[in-house]
C-alpha cells in the first residue's frame, strides 16, 4: 500500500468570473487597442474584463446619429465638464449648429454627430468644411463622457465624421490638439494623423 501523501500543498485557487460576465463573453478589440490589452499596473485581469465587457455593451447599445438643437444642452454639459460653463458651450454649440458661429475660414457645410446610449449622450464630434491651413475639413470638437473613455466611442465617432468628410470630397482634415495632451495626440495618430 502506498504511503499517504503528507505534503501540505494548498488546493488550487479558483477565481470565479464576476456575475455580470462570464468567460464566454470576453471581447477582443478589433483594432488591437493596446490600452485594453495592457491595463497598466493598477488593474487586475478581472477588472480589465469588467471594463471590456462594459465597453462592448456600450458599443452595442450606442447609436451614432446626427445631433439636433434639442441636444445642445446635454452637449454643453459634456464640454463644460472639462472646461468653461454650460452657458458658454450652449451658446457656442448652438451657434455652430445653426450656422451663426463660424470658426476661422469655415465653410457652411458642418455636422454634429452624437453617440447616444439609450436616452444618454455619451459623446459627440463636430466638424465642418474649411480652407484653413490648406485643409478641406476641420474637426471642431470631440468629447466623450469620462466613464466611457477608452471604450471605442471616440473611434466610432471619428469614423462617422470621416465618412461625412469623405462624402464631401474632404481629403485633408485639420485637428487642433494641445501639444501637451499625449492621449489625444496618440488617438489622432492611431487614426492616421500626422504632425
């Protein structure tokens, strides 16, 4: 008869998936986005999976549509969360949409596209045709609510605006970005911008 095993090894630990997801619904990022693959030092694998799951649900539920004047208040609050006041942005965005506010060398054709998740607006992008800096089009604003950043919403908005520009034969697009804003610069480079 074999001798009993007296070694004291701990039983293997089990790490259950959170209740809101399971191993079957992991999302693989279409574009190989590094931020989802490399969560950084503070996030464990389970937290990353939760974020990816939330992002996939958001993208499935988010609808990109043309903004209307009825959206201006919510868009103003979204911009004011970063800088300025609701009233300042309400006047700027409303004037831009009505064709009353014209950025430098802007032409009349312009669009505001919103990413709507149900009743909530989770992001928006605005752009217009221009002759500024020898460009055909210019991105005016791109904002995504803080909790939805790095989920693919900005990329979907950018692709929708790029389609709008392409439909108007705008090939060279200007983007004004703060040189110190590394995440924004990385986003635009990822989507084909050159500095």
